[in-house]
């Protein structure tokens, strides 16, 4: 496809999103699932395959995952900048590929661990000095996370988009709902889109302003998802450290019970046992058993990543 042909197609795709709120919702979900791409590429991906969950170029699938594109599959056109010139590059969704040797070769896409979901979102909110209500639902917590990211960028977005004062509140609600749809889709959190809210505001944009809006949404969406992934890794790491600390404590406790039973006939008082445990542990073990997060220490980066990966897969092939 020539660049001019792609640009004419892009114009058509943008116009269809402005006219059809359902298509816009589909676009937002593609933005959530394909956050590594720029907004215009995401528009093209959504137009050609609204169910796309992970896209890559032909060589990417072959070299990284030993997969090839199925016979007869058509690529999705995207426009890339290479220095001073542009080029139309085709990408393919994982559903369009198959293992080269025909063996079962599933692609391990990162998915948010449901057991760590609330702790992960709480972790992000605590770092933003937000009050946490443990009874809040995951979607409520995600809304608060999204609000924090919008607040950090809102003045720049509103000024750039030239949003009039009396429309500021409605525009903010539009941003929040758009991001809630895209991010919840990627995190696997149920959310029913407020289609009417979106429909009422899409008419305020033209092609240029819609592209500007999309660029902001795409960037914030990517930043939120990246933050969530890192926060989940941190929660997983802390949980693993706590489990290991408990394990070491129980082992030491058992050893001391055996030793004291052998040396002291008739047993010992509980306070004496706790004192003995404290006396027997060396400095490193004291540090490890402590439940204080400040004393837990840090695992090496490669170990942290490997452990986080085991949330979903035991292989090295892990696609975020």
C-alpha cells in the first residue's frame, strides 16, 4: 500500500469512529490490548480486526515465537517513521499465526492475577497518598487510579485541546470513561461502557482534534498498564518474601523445639522459647524474618522478573 492510500484510509477510519460510538468502544478495547502502538496504528488495527489482542510484524512472530502467518491472512497496515521517511508496515494479530512445527505453541499473554488484583491497585493508590477502602470493588479502585493519571496530565490536555471552561467537567468524564474501557479490557476487569456518554461527546471532535485526543489516551493507557504490571510484580515479590520468611521461621522454630526437648527435660516456657529463637538467629536471619517492609531487602532484578513471570507461565516466552 502506498503512503497516500494509507492516509486516505486513515481519514475514513477516523471519521467512522467519530460517527459510531460502538466502533469507538471497539477502538478503545484495541488500545488497551495493543498499547505498544501509536494511536493511528491502533485505529487501523481496530478497523481491520477489532478482536486483536497482540499484534506484531511477520519477522517478530517468526524470530521471537517460532510462528508464521497462516496462509491467506492479510496484514494490517500501519505507518511507521524511519528517520526522514515513512513506510507502510503490515502487522498480524497472534490469531493469524501458527507454530512453524505445528506443535502446540501457545503465546503467554500477560494477564492480571485475579488474586493480586485488589492489592495491586491498592499499592498504586497508596503511593499516590490516596485513602484506601478495602471494601471498594476492583473497578472502583481502577477508576481512582485512572483519575490520578488524568489529574497529572489534565491541564496540558485541556489547553492543547482548547476545551472551553463550561465543558471541562464533561470532557474530564469523557476521558475517564474512555480510559476505563481501554484499561479494564487489558486487566480483565468487567466494565459496561457508558455508550451514551461517549456518543454525546464524540460529536465535539473533528479529525485533527480526535487524533490529538487519541494520542493522549493511548499514552496514558500505556502508562497505566505499565504501572499496574510493575505494581503486581512488587506485590508478588513481597508475598514470596513473606512466604519464605514464614518458612524459615518455622524451620528454625522446629529445630529449636527439637534441641530444647533434647537438652531440657520437661520442656520450656513459651517466653523462653521466643527468647531462645531471638538469641539463636543471626543478623541475616533476623532481617529476613522481620515483617517490616523496610527490612525485607530487595531481590535481584532478574529474579524479580522471573518470579513475576511465573504468575502466568513457566516458560521464558512471555508477552506483555
